[in-house]
C-alpha cells in the first residue's frame, strides 16, 4: 500500500519547523527517524497533510550535559546515544535499557525523542524517562516549556504535546552518588515490544520502580526500603492495581505475575548496585 498524498517540508531552521506546525496544527506530522511514522503512512493509518522533516537541523543533533542533566536533542538517534562513551557513567539505566530498544537496524535510524513522542506503553525509552523522573522540552512559536515525564504521558500513545509544538529535547537526570539502577524485560523475542519491562532506581531513602507494557502508559511507584514479605505484598498490591488487559501476547493475569517477579528482581538488583 502507498501512503496518501502529503506536502513535504525539509526544515532548514527550527523557526521554519515551528512556523509550519503553527500553520498546520494537527494536520502536520514531524518526521525524524521515521521508524514508526513511515510504516503508519504506508498503511494509511497516519494521514498528515504536511510532513515536517527536522533531521537536518544541527541544533537538534546534540547530546549535552547541562548541570546534572543529560539533554538529548530531537535529532539524536538511539544508536548514537547508546554509543555515547559517557553513557554508562552518566546514566547507567539508559545504558541498560537502550540495547532492548528494537534492533540494531532500527536503532540506527530511530530517534530517542521519536520514541517518547510515540508514547507506546511497552517502549523502553519512555519507561526510563518516567523511572528517572526526567522531562520533555517542548517548543513552538510561543516559546518553550518543560513537562515532567509523569505528566507528559496521558495514555495509550497520547501525550501532553500540543499540535503546534515540537519535542525539541528530552532530559534525563544524571547518575546520583549512592544510587543504584537496574532494568529487566520479558518479551517473546529480543527486539519485540515488552510484555513487561521494569526499571528501578534505588536511592538512600527508598526504591522507585517503573513498569511498562502493562497499563496504557509507564507507571511508577515508590517502594521505600520494604524487604522480604513486606516487599512481596506491596508488589502484589501494586500489580493488582494496574489496568492490565488481555491481548494476543499475554493475559492480564500473566502480566501481573511478571510484574511481581520481575519487579522484585529489578528492585533487589538496583539496591545491590548502589554506589
């Protein structure tokens, strides 16, 4: 199948991209890596009137340390972030999660911000952003704003981005002294979307666990320093409260069982890695 007709704008400046989005609103789509959008266009599941290509904007192509934050621009490909020499030192959770994102071929084209924009509830990058309590930098002709990850993901492939806005960058907090990080995922095959994925951050006062692949968005919960039976009971309560659904890949009960098992393993591993 061929995509429907659309106009194509290869933005030469960020100002031009903003202007097109302001003029076209919800009828425009932004393309960077295109690993999801191109198949959607081919299947006519996406029907934009204008496609705005931002991949040639140098100001969106950088990975930068700003204070205690890793700022990843909208043009940074997943493989580029994974291959960044400072990644494992600056943020171990991203170093653990990124190898699970698709395959080497898709990571070579797909962008970090593109995964956040898609907001698939099984995707690893949005999960890591929620676990780390990062934020999303949005820009338009009206200026810039930041939205915390907990408030950015609204539901199944739904976000707080407005039609005229561009995701200019995402920000991940850097590794903190005395914190441990862990990531676990269960899928039918490596590279498939996760049935359940867990990301944990263990600090001095407790452990935060974020779960993807179960509800309509990544969900995080603070388990404090609970251990043994208390942790098992808390994980069971947490899993039971998730709005899991049956689908072709797994039943809701099976996903909740995975949350209990993988969640415990991930929490304990993060605690062991505190340094």
